[in-house]
């Protein structure tokens, strides 16, 4: 393999991940950012404890659907935000 492939392969892999993240295959979790905003505005936004957030993040850190170390390719969510709320769910059922 020539040296030029070292620069191409990461870009190809990155494009594959981006296509998965933004394709029609992405399953959006039932609790979206719109729901978070609505709950905030109505006073119904409930956060979980820091220990539950940590457990959820640990589960996500080992998940095959985590991309860029910060996002879920199944829900499209930013994990550090998603794990904070009581009504948030893992689209793969791993937090149950």
C-alpha cells in the first residue's frame, strides 16, 4: 500500500459514519430536544442523579453505536446531554 492511502482511509471511514448518522436508518429516540425544551418551559424537566448519568455514559462508552466519542448514531443525540434527563431512553434498550 502506498503512503497516500493512509490519508484516504480515515476520510472514507469518517464518511461512512456520517452517512450512518444522518441517513434514513437513524432511529430517533422518543425524547427529543423539542421535548426537553417543552419540559423546561412547563417546569416538567427532571434530571437524574450524577451517578445515574455516569452509569448511562459508561454503557454508552462501550456501545457499538457511539460515534465521535460523543454521539449516538441510532438516536442522533449528543450523549452528554441525553443521559441527564429522566425521560431519555436508549434506543437500543441498554439503559433498562
